[in-house]
């Protein structure tokens, strides 16, 4: 199975710790995983629709990876969806991604127990990720259980190594 990871992190090469480590691990498995740093490709937000559509068509599984920002994704992922998932390609008279697996990978600063009805953020991650799940349903793709790394600030280097190994298993399983 081929996995395409599109990473949407505005500071992947400098300020990132967790996504940077995950991407480093994914790149060690270049035979089955391709990683694209979308902010590096489109610093001006001018997403190349045709290029991205061809790229996505080649993969069995598309992974959308991002640090959780304001209960959602960094802005370039929204721009990517608007530019790439066009009518009569993704939905409407054609469904180019029908049956393709799509998985969200995200990392959160807040711990998992804050994403509960009783917790500080009052909503679950499933609720907050529902626009992505609904998009996947609408384009007739297959929603794969998200891989969520919560409470990243407390992670030791050893724990992060384990998370990186689990991540590679999850995105290739
Ligand atoms: C602009 C911004 C918004 C953020 N919003 C959230 C949020 O809504 N919920 C949360 O749990 N963490 C939030 N965080 C923390 C990031 O999710 C966290 O720093 C990131 O996942 C760490 O990954 P990295 O080491 O790859 O940067 C936010 C951080 C920034 C910079």
C-alpha cells in the first residue's frame, strides 16, 4: 500500500518538535510513504490544483497531517481543500477519490482529557474533526481512524520515539 502524507505545518523545519519527528520517521520508510511539506511548496498559498490532484490520485491512502490550531487545522489545509477538491473531480459528476482511504494525523497541545464534554474544551476530538470526516464522506472516500497525539508538551524524547513508531504503523496499516 502506498501512503501519501501531506503535512500542513507553517514551521515544520524550525519551531516544530512533534510533527518534525513524525515526518522524519515517515521518511525512513520511503519505499511505502511519500511526505510532502505543503507550506514549503506553497508559501504564498497558491496551491497548484492540477499537481495536487495528480499527486493524490497516485496514493492508496492520503494522510492529512497538521498541528491542531484553534480547534482545527492551519489555514493552508483549508485553502488546499478549496483549491483541490473541486466539482466534477472530487464530487458532483466525478468522484476521483472514491474508495481511497483518507486519515487525519494531528497533534494537540492540550491533553486528551480536556477534549471531553466535561473537559476544558467541552468537545471531543471526533466532534472537532467532523468537518474532515464529513468531507471524506461527501467525496465518497473512506475515513480511517485518526491518529491523534495529545498533550504533546509533556512528551519525553523516549515517548516521542514510541509515538513516531506507532504513527508509522498507523498510517501504513
Ligand atoms: C496558533 C496556534 C493555535 C493552537 N491551537 C491549539 C488548540 O486549539 N488546541 C490545542 O490542543 N493546541 C493548540 N495549539 C498547540 C499546538 O497544537 C501544538 O503546539 C502542536 O501540536 C505541537 O506540534 P509541533 O511540535 O509539531 O509544532 C496551538 C498552537 C498554535 C501556535
